[in-house]
C-alpha cells in the first residue's frame, strides 16, 4: 500500500487519545530541528511520503490491528528517510527481540509516534553513540500511570513535569 500526496490520511488516534487534537506537524518539525545536533538527520511524517514495508518488516505485523500497522509503516518510512539523509542505503529496519528497531550497520537512530506525529532521527554511528527521540502529548497522565511513575512528593506537579518523568522512566528501562 502506498500513501501519496493525493490522499492525506487522518492522524492515527487510539481510543485513549480520541479527544486529543492532532499536533501541528510543521510546528513540531521546526521545534525538533532546533534540538537535533549537527550530523543527526530528522524526518517527520507528512502525506507526501510514500509508505511501504519490506517483507521482514511486514512479518512483525501479522497479528497487528490496522491502526498499529499504519503507525509502524509511517515510523519505518520516516526512519528510512532520516537514514537516507545520513547516507545509509535504503534497507529494511527489522524488529529486534525486545521490539526495538535494528538499524543498519554503521548507523543509529530513534523513532517516535504519538497522536498526529510520527518522527525519526538517524546518524552515522561515528557522529553519535546513541540517539533517543520521544514525543508525548502534554496532558495529565492517567491516574494508574501517575501512581506508578510519580513519587508521592510529586503528587501536585503540573502536566509538563508528569510527562517528563514518564518519558525519563521509559528511557531508563531501555
């Protein structure tokens, strides 16, 4: 399946995020460019990109629902675009044992997605040792998540702090 500039797909939305507006892709792209270091290449999903998967990538999605397949497809598309800008050949980005992307030899990268945003960064391994990119919606965490990531002394923090703590906890587990 290809997505082209003639059909602008709706942003992917999970049931949990159904009432959250989509982000402004141009605004996010411009903001991300201000924090991406030299030698690191950024790609953000837009409808002008062609989304297609290699067979080894499709195997990972055999039991996935349609929204997850599309999210994965978009993630791999922006990752390939970032890799190409970094000088990598077009190739599959298979899924590792722990569900992480397996980057081509000599390259590293990161893929993120949230409501209305799919982005990736990539670089040659000699430029950076590792990369991480995480996008989270700026909103209060659900109560069950709050209880598992916030210390009791952080009960009354704002959504920005909650989101940062949530992102840092996830990064610590990688």
